[in-house]
C-alpha cells in the first residue's frame, strides 16, 4: 500500500505545525437527553490525537455527526463531543461554534503547540456532501486553510466522497492515522486469504443495504448466517408468512434468487420472538418461523436459532459480524444478539465486529470487547471494503 502514515508525518516533525485531522466522531446520542450513549468512536481516535499532541502539533479536529441537511441544526452539534474528547485526552478541547467561519478561524489561530481544537459539524455546510465538485472544492479550500498537513483517521467515513474525506487530501500533504491503518490492515485479512471455515453473520434492519455485500461474500464465505430485521424478507422469499414484521417487498425476488444460488451456505432463523408491538413491554412469545401470527412482528431470533447459528460458528477460524440479531436495545429482544455475540467469542477464530450498531451492542450488552479480534468503527465503510469497492477516502490517501 502506497499510503503515507502518521509515523511518516511525525518523523518529519510536527511541532508548531497545524495538523488537520478528519475523525469520525459520529457517536450515538440519547434521543431524549442528547447525551452520548457510546463513546467508542471518540476513544478510537485517541492514539492518533495523543501522538500529535505529544509531538507538539496544533491539532485541528473535524467530523460529521448525524445527517443534518447542510445548515446548522443544534441537535447535531459536536459541542458535547468536544467535552467528552477533552475528558478522554485529559486536557480541554477548544470548540469552534462554526466549521469554517469566524469562530473556527480565531480558534485555529489561537491554538498553542500541543493544543486540540474541534470544529463544529462538517455537515452544517452544504459543501461537505455536495455532488457538485466545485461546491465541494470551495468548502475543501476553506478547510484546508486550517492545516499544514492532513491526517485521515475517520475510517467510518472513508466510503463517503465528501469534501473533508476526498477533496481536502488533494490540497494538503496527507497521511493515514493509526485507526484507519489498523482497520485496513484487519479488513484486508478478510478479503485476502481468510483461514477457514470463514463464517459471516449479518443482521440489522435493511436487506437493501446488505445486498451488495451478500453478493460479494457468497463465493468467498463458507457460511452466511442471516438474522435481524432483514431475515424476514428472506423468510418471505422462502414462502413463509411474516405477520407485521419488517419486510422489503421489492427485495423478496432478489432474496429468493440469492437463496437459490447460495449452495446452502445461507442459514436463516428457524424460530423468532414475536411481539404485539414495537415496544419494550409488548407481550411476546417464541414461535417457529412457519407459525408467525398475522398480527404480530418478529423482534429477535429465537433460542433454537441461536443454538443453530452457534453450532455453525463454533468450528469457524474467521468470523465477520455486522448487524444485531434483534432489537437489542430492549431487554426482551436482546437474547439473540447476546447469544450470537457469545458464540463468536467462544469460537477459536479471528473475529471482526463491523459497524457502529454491532459495536455499540457489544458494549451495551456488557460483553468483553477484548474477546473479539477487532471491533471496527465503520459500518457502511467495512461492508463496502468487504465488497471490494474502491473507497474514496482511501483512494485519496493513495494519490
Ligand atoms: C456511520 O455512522 O456509518 C459513519 O459515521 C458515516 O455516516 P453516514 O452514513 O451518515 O455517512
Ligand atoms: Mg452508518
């Protein structure tokens, strides 16, 4: 890989230089209180930021949070993240209340060596995500003016062709941060020559998001286990009734086709937990997949499925897991996700957890993070990497 790294930049010396770091600080927030519910992505950039601080750089961090529509939207402010980042770094982080305006300019200008500033949400600016090269370029010019060098440590966003990811590195000397390097190193083991059996577990709600990765993985994997909300479209494709469960009707035919071509590699749930409503206290029961009542919806996989999936996982030497098996945020529907996570940790395998939600599930369920080989900070990014797609953020570092 012809990518320069943070160590190359440190070797040049960064003391007194302004280093613009693109991070992915897109952390989940509590809908009611706005509090950060999982700070894994903030922790994940500490090695890079710590090294730059230590080396005396003026560190300017930028990130997106959520999907604001190109204008300031207080519910997506990075203010709380600046506070948490400061706690974790053990030194206050100066927060700019805009991204490239007066506040950002004066915050960057006033930075002392070894200090860290965080700019307000990149997506408060239409130029960040614009499809128009000139509009994106103009915003990238403004951002690039804040750095003498650029570090990409936003693995979760490398699949986005956005100004801060794709256009800024074309304007500044650029390197990959520690997190991006580690993520690429790990995921390349899965696309290279994974030790077998190689078992992939996919969950989460949308089949349409996962189709491309299923297509790409089918020839490579030994087993593909499918749970979560997306399993109901597959069950429907097998001719079963799924009640009021999540269903992507226009994907049923595609799922049927995938099942036919899968050579029996795809394993689907045999039982599911069905509820009267999507609510933590809804009445619920476990039923076989051919007995889902028409008025109920599936919110988790059942114990027999967990047993079957666990048996498929136990001989695995390589495991990739993306997407929860059920609505793990509600204790009544968390057993499937917990069971599969435990089966993954018990297997004598190199295991990779991909995706914000699955990583958050691991932590929310109180599982030991160190019993997984690697917990990726990228959901869409890790899936697109496994699909073999060119990732704009990585391509930009290679140039
Ligand atoms: C993520 O959460 O997957 C990344 O932060 C990218 O966010 P996005 O899907 O809104 O681009
Ligand atoms: Mg995402």
